[in-house]
């Protein structure tokens, strides 16, 4: 049913073919003082931040070899490693004060993404958030884009696929405690309603393990981050009667390489991994700057109105709210590896 994911050649060629990267000169002038342009990355999770940064650096190596932007190089400025979000506003201010800044990527957590979006909007700099929280793009903020599908889209995709494999009339939701858990629960409830699946129970997972009721059956929507999701499955043990689906947050080696046997056959959305995501979004930012101009306002306009960019994670295009458009790839976890397949229309 599912086949291994394959990256399609050099994504730099795809970026150039769809967006005119190699030919178009920027309409804006060169970056002030530094004579270089900058893509900012704000991410507190070291594992995800490392992968995203590696992807950006790989993309920029090829783009700079092809002339950068108007002959000026583009570099990555990464902040946030090991920091708590009490430092989020100062870190964003540091990024936004950098001469030649084109746009900011990240972060992946909801609270940090909301903060980054507020600061970026106030300063007039585009931010491509990597959080799946739906509320980030519900305000039609023209400066905020989402590089991953939101929670409701992800849940609807996996529910549709699971229901094709066999009917069910109920689901158990597993979400973190606190504000982010409430946002995720609302998105999952909406997706279940659209699929005519009853929410039988909701488990909120904090620092202590939470047990799933012995009589639980049907579908389990595991909408946790990688480490607590792995702990939940370890505590759960083998439950072969359950059909488990997880969020795109689990498509990381922290989960995929160490998930217990209970995760075998678990369905989850797949964007292509954080390295591929960083690679593609860096390419999309540079494509927008080359097409529309390198000032932040022009980059924002280029992201909002530009043609689709084809890369390692599929096609990238944003709708009027800033949400990434296109089909959601799906995959299953088998023996610690993600086997991805294109979602059915």
C-alpha cells in the first residue's frame, strides 16, 4: 500500500524550472552594510533545529553558486538553540535587526510560533512558521505563512486513509496538557466531525505517563511531540486491536528511529523530514526574492503570489491565508522507518 519515499533529483533544478531562479534579478537593492542577504532560523529544539539548518545550508550552497541574489550571497543566521521561550522576543528582535534579512523560518512549537509571528508582523518581515497550529493563519495576517499542513488537515488526511481500510465509529484523542493541547484537541474534534467519527475520549498527557483504557478500540489519534509520544507507546505496550495515527511532529529520527513495537503500522502525515523542509523553504524564499525583490515586503509579496515551487517535500504554494497548499503525503512507521506514499485525492 505504501512505497518508499524518493527525492526527485536536484531540487535546485526544480526551483529554477518553476520560479525562474536562474534568470530573474532582484528589484530591490543589495543588502545594507553586510552586502549579503540573510535567512533567519528560530528553533529551540536542537534536533529539529540542526536538521532544518542543514537543509537551509545545503540549499544556499547551490543558490549562491548560481549567483545568489543579484550577485550577493545569502547566508543562514540561526538563533534559539538551547534557549527557553522566555528569550523568544529578544531572539526575534535580534534576527529582525540583521541587515539584509529576507524572511524568518520557524519555530516548530506553537507558543514560540505565535510569539515569532507577532514580532515579525510588527516589524514587517515575513515568517514561515513550522508549527501545525491552525490559529496561526486564521487571522489573515499577510506576514505569516505556514510551511506544514495544519493539525486539522493532517488529521483529516489520516482519518480518510484509515477509514478506507476499515470502518470505525469512534476515536480516542491523545494530546499534551495545556494551551497547545487545547488547540490540538479542537482541530482533532473538527476533523473527526467531518469524518463522522465520534470522539470517545480525550487523554491529556503531561509529565507522567497516561494509560489508555483497556476497552479502548477504534482509532487512536496520537497528537503529541516525539519524546512524549514515544513514552506513551512504551507505556501502552502491544495493542494489536488499535489503529494508531500520529501527527507530522513524529516524522523525526527522535521518534522514527526509536519508536517501540506498538508503533508498527502507525499512519502519519509526511512532509519529507526537517532537512528537506529547510532545503525547500530556503529555496522558496530565495525564489520569491529573485522574482519580486529582496526587501521583506517584496519577499512577502513573492511568497503570497508566486508560482508553485517543486522540491524535496513536494510542491510549495501558499493560499490567501498563508497556508501551504497541495496534497498531504502519508506514511506508515514500520520497524523504525518511514515509508511514504502520495495521499489519494
